[in-house]
């Protein structure tokens, strides 16, 4: 099964994608995570990505399309994938269609996670992850069971994203409304778009997504 999780910054795309990886064996393809890995590696492209992401702007379509095309060619995605953060423009959505068609793959569901703008700043500024295993947490909404200790791997080191500040989130949100939201009618016209209430509790959002996948 191949799906796209679509939604503004902080909608819960990464949170739900990681759950689907665990429960359904699908592979999460997060362009944001790929870009952060590129930044960590350094080099001129990593530097460009660092600056654009810090500003909350979008990376060039061509680069993102190439990045996904390369990733989708790997064998681990054959049992199904969850696109998280891609496509983000209509041009990326069109390029994705073309590449899936060439590979004989199809999209089963595009799931929009709808969240009111006002909730997103609190979600994003409170977010942190385990520095060792990447498990995601939130200062208020998803705390570790034992304070300061990762539930999954026991690490006591955590990190926050450089772009998770109120100013950058506002720009990311504006980019979402201008550049990414126009993808919704694109997929609606093709009958694959479903919407879930991203304001619900994390477990309830998971249930709503599972109900869609169960058909
Ligand atoms: P990316 O990493 O994709 O960031 P984003 O889209 O802004 O989304 P986030 O990762 O911030 O949010 P999320 O929906 O994953 O939320 P999460 O589950 O963590 O992209 C970063 C940057 O890279 C972009 O700004 C751009 O520059 C560049 N980029 C990436 N892809 C690109 C592309 N295709 N083209 C061009 N540029 C690209 O949840 C957030 C927090 O809320 C967590 O702490 C979580 O615990 C909590 N939470 C989750 N669900 C709930 C809930 N239901 N209730 C309460 N709290 C919740
Ligand atoms: Mg994410």
C-alpha cells in the first residue's frame, strides 16, 4: 500500500507515519528527514538546504523530485511507502505521478491531516526527539513515561529542530497555504483524497487513518 500524508507543519505527519511503519511495515519517506541528513553531512547542497529550511521556505522542485525518485527506486519500498512532506507543490505532485506510472506503482490514499493554524505553533515549538533513536516527543502532548529518558531506547539525550521556532513556523505555514494546499483539489479530482481530524488525540488520529486503510 502506498500513501501520502499531507498537512501543515506540526499536523502529525511524522508521528503517524512512524506508527504505520511499526504496525504495517510500510517505509516512511520523509523529505524533511532526508534534507536534515544532507545538512548534517555538510557540503554546498547541505548548506543551501540549511539556509532555506531555517527560513521556512521550500527547496527547489527539481532537487526534491530527484531525491524522491532515487529513494523510490530502492528495494525496501516495494512493500509500500508513506510519503511525508512530499509532494509539496503541484509540480512535485505531477512529477510523482509520472515517476509512479513509469515504475508501475500506484497511490492508494492521499490523507489530509486537517489542523487549525493556531494549534500548530504550540505543537511545533514543543516538539523534540530522542537524539539516539529518533523517537518523537512533545513537551505537553507526548512526554516520555520517565522524564528525561527515551521510552524506546533509554537514551537521556534529546534534540530540537533548528526550524522549530515561532517565526519560522509562521513562514512554513504561509508556504503550506500558498504552495501545498493547491495539491488538495488535484488529488480530490482523482478520487484518492481523504481527510482526517488532525486536532484529535494522537491515538484517535491513528484509528481514523487505520479505518481509511482498512477501506
Ligand atoms: P518537514 O520536516 O517535512 O517539516 P513540516 O512539513 O513543516 O512538518 P513537521 O515535520 O514540522 O510536522 P509533522 O506533520 O511531521 O508533525 P509531527 O508528527 O512531528 O520539512 C522541513 C523543511 O524541509 C520545509 O520547511 C522545507 O524547507 C523543506 N522541505 C521538506 N520537504 C520538501 C519538499 N517536498 N519540497 C520543498 N522543500 C521541502 O508532530 C508535531 C508535534 O506535535 C510533535 O511533537 C507531536 O508529538 C505532536 N503531535 C502530533 N500529533 C498530535 C496530535 N494529534 N495532538 C497533539 N499533539 C500532536
Ligand atoms: Mg515531520
